[in-house]
C-alpha cells in the first residue's frame, strides 16, 4: 500500500513539474477593455484633468500605443477583437440593437468557422479562458452566449448598459435585470467595476488552485465609464476639482477603472503570476462628451468617423522575460483592435518555437488583423500601413452612411450626415465661468438640471429615453448658438474651415494627420491626387468586405434554417423569471426549454417595447424640462449680469468663489 501511495505522489510531482514548465513557456494574458473612455481622460495620453495613477504607472513601465484605433462604437470593436477582422467584414459594423442576432455563429469554430480569439487560445495553445463584465455580442440564442463561444468561465452582463449598482437594464426597451454567472441569472448590487474585478480575481485563484498549469486568458470588460454615471462617494471626491458636475460623475467612473486595474495588478503580484503575464489596456471607442467624456485635442466623439471616435487610450505591459533592451516606451506605428488575435497567436507560436503568423501571411487579406508581435517584442516597425476606422454603407438609427479610413498619415472621411454636432472639438472647461461663455459646456449644466428633475418624475427603467431627449435638445441648442456666433469650442473658428461645406454636402474630406492631428483643415481640393488614391484604396477594401459578407451571410442563412437558431427578429422578446426570487432577467430570446437552467421559466411581457405614444410623451417632457431649465438659467444670468456686475472684481472672482 505504501508503495502505491509513493508511486502516486511521484507521478503527481512529475505532472506538476510538466505543468509548471508549460506555464512558464506561454504567458498569461490580462486584457482590460473599458467602455467609452475618452482620449483626454487618462494621464498617459497627456490628459491632465482626471487622475489615473495606476494606469499611468503601467503605461510608463510598458508601451503606450500612440496610434491605436478601434471602431467608433462598442459592438463593432468587440467583434473585431474576437474575430481578428474589421467588423464590417463580419456584418456587425453597426451598434447591436434590440432584436439583432449579434456576432454570426458561423464566425466560430464551434460551428465550423474560423476560431474566435478565446477559441484559438483554447484549442491551439491550451489556455483557460475567463471573462468578467460586458459581452454585448449577441444573446438571441443560448449558442450566442460567451460560454458557448470560447470562454470557460463567465460572470457579467449581455447587453449594452446596465445600472452599475442594481444591474437593471438602462433602457425601457429591454426590461429586466442583466447579470449572469455562467448561464444562470444572479443578483449582486456591488458596484460593477469592483464586482467584475473581484470575480475575475476569484476565477484566477481557483484556476491556479486547480493545479492544471495551463496559461490563463483573463478578459476584464468593464462597463465603466459608460452611462449611467454612478460611482462611489470616495471616487467622486477625487474629482472635486472639475467644474462640471456631469464631468465629475464621469471622472468618478474613470476612478473606478483605475481602482480595478490597481486591484488586478496587486492580485497578479499576490498570486505570483505577474512576471509571466501580458497586460493589455484599451477603450472600446472614443468618449461621449454628452456624458462627460473628452477626446480633445482630437475631433469628434463616439459614433463618428473622426479621430475622437476611434483613436483611444491603449497600452501593453510585457513581463520582463519578453522585454527587449531598448524597447521604446511609445509605439507610434499604426495598430487596430483587430490585430490582437493575430498578435497573441504570434507571441504564443514564437515562444513555442514555431513560426508566427506574420504580417506577410495576413497582408493577403485587406480586412484581417496583422501580427504585431515583432513590433511589440522587438521594437520593429509596425507592419500596418492602413486602418479602416469605420465603414457603414447604409443609414441606421445612429446616423448616416459614414467611412473613416487612414493610410499612412492621410485620413479620408465620408459622412453623409454632414458631420453634425458630434464632429466638433470638445475641450476641458477651464473654470466655473466657462459655462457662462458661449460654449457647449453650457449644455452640460442644462442637461444636469433636467436629469436631476427627471429622476423625481420617472422610474429608473424609463430614464434612458428621457435622458436621450434631453441630450438631443441640449445639443440642438448648442449647435444653433455656435452657428449664430460663428465659433467653436476653445476659440476654433468653424466658419473659416473649408471642410465644413464639403461635409455638409456629404463629400469626401481629406486630412494630413502628421501636420493636423485635430482634423481642422480639409486638403481634398489642394491634393486631388491623394484623394483619388485614397478612394481607390478604400474601394479595394470595400470589395473584400463584400466578398466576406457573402460567405458569412450564406453560411449563417443555412444555420438559421434550424428552429434553434432562427432570426431574433422573428421571435418575441423573452424574459426569464426566477421561481425563487420572482425577479425578471433579460436573457436569450430563443424559447428553448431544453437548455433552460433549473428554477427558471420563460415569460413574454405584454409589451416588449415602449409604445410610440409613450415615447412621444417622454420626448415632450424631456424637451420641456430642458427648455424650462434653459429659460430659468437665462433669467438668473440676466439678473446677475444686470445687477451684480459691480460686485465682481474681475474674471478671477469666479474660480475663487467656486473654491
């Protein structure tokens, strides 16, 4: 008997030794994807308004990706990350909307297609894949969930945005809660940034305790800094120096991100795996100025083809054994979010002694990501010469047909919407008195007053549509005001910009980003030769997108002949009711009891969507609140300016009084 136990112990030690060797060969990966964080909202990009000490430290120790791009809205970016190709080539270039199927199932090895990023790491390199946070790539069937698309562990939410505290969906069109542990709905009111960080740390601890020795892919997809603007009191106090309360609340969410990265970094140290872990940080798109974010000096915002929509804060931190002497702390070459699949695969193959996929192999495709491993590990030049920021050839509820395309230092923008309010430059308020001056910052204060009033009138699940109506009114007022006075934020003169007239007619505009990173001067008429070349290059990319979509749509159509995977548009909205708690959860819409977890049952609400008449009432109330607040503030300003000017000592009295 003793001999048997000794033999078992020796075998266990041998297995542990083998596992330890395997673990030391391939690195763990922590990928932190945050939501709607603007280019100017972190310190390592040069931002000074919002403190992010933990992000800045890791970026300083690692490599800031200075010319790193995503798509200008969240679902397309997440699609590009998972598939390793431009989102338009997968048919998911638009925001994920109610009733949409999301990322096609055929883009997955589970259904005979090319492996997604977590599937590749699982199948080719033996990774354990863990995810906590926002999925937002479809949940119209159980097979669309992350647990069926390459993730061994999942804790998070499936849709675009939920309350950071209650986890109730932040829109009246999608009723119910949205928080899942694997494939079962759960409840937890801990702030989302803290909750998802703690859950991911717990998963990593359990995987290490299991002793399998396999490398870990840890995907932390935080819901911050997406609205609703909810943060803790401590995080809000760190933002007391900012002059707009909306900006302060947004800053509080950025603080929650910095805290999460701090906690993850400390956990990696405590677990003894940081020295063998690659850390990647990226926002999913540019910030939303109407929710307190800033991308200045970049132009535009989320949803736009300008730099402020897609050029985002990002860095990579490499463990010491992967760092090369003399590696630059800043990589100024082009990189796109779709490159991570090929890059992580290239690093793994290189460490295993094989040949990386390489830029040469993937350059045959104009829509696939490139292997950036040599650029990141060896300091070589980036193999990427161009990047498709956004491509939409049809109108959507979020805007018109738009294209953003960069080749070298040249940038081509086509916007059938004519630019619009979001194509401006949104700078940091410099004092309390900035909002009195003719500036869209004034719209922040109007919206804040209206939103505070709306919270006393409408329930939480109906605030989203009121919020949207107030935003639209405030932006409309701001646009009319700026047009009247002929100026833009921080003294930029829109009336003298040649691109304005071309944008307003939906014509292509051209910028030289090496001389004009803020996209202020259109060179399309001065350099028609470059414009023709850029349009020709874009046409070649478009042709490959069309070819890719033909394959995706054909194979997806064959798959949807099965009742299990029929289109979500042809099914009623389903809620899941928990028999124990009585709570309703928003979940997979496919009515398939065979895959329903025990204790849950399906329920179809009488009204899946808010009726149009109710939406119209919300719109009227929202605009009424905005108009009332505008008139009230204007009246108070008139009294103040007319009767109290003699009490002011000068322009510095405002900030002093604010303190």
